[in-house]
């Protein structure tokens, strides 16, 4: 969040604010960050985790002005999603 230095009353929720909210909704205490590979594109930033309960979690930021179709795969399952422009999305699934 950005807090106005002029009066300390105006708060602007930036992308980091929303990313923390998404992380806390799908990444659980004790999770391990895991590697990712595959498709990359300008404006897409993401990270993946394995939770202690065996679920996987991904948080993705689409900073671009265009919607992006992504496909996530864990070797056994896969799914696709259209990520809207200028958005943050999070996913959690069981392997």
C-alpha cells in the first residue's frame, strides 16, 4: 500500500497489497516454494508453492494491458485460464 505523505490519510492499494492477499489465501504456513518452467511472456510474473497438505499453489500477476491465456500443469493435471489484463490471480489444487 502507498500512504500519502501529505496527510497520511489517503491510502492507495497497489499490486503488492493484492499479491499479499492472494498469497495468504492459497499459500499455507510451512509451504515450500517450488520451481516453475515453461511459457513466459512480457508482463507475467508468477511463483509456485507446495503446501504441507500436498496441495499446490500459484500466484500470478499480469501487468500487461492484454488478457493472457495460461495453462498450469503439475505432471498429472492441467487447466487453462484467461488472466485479465492488469490483474492478480491465485490457484490452489490437489496433486
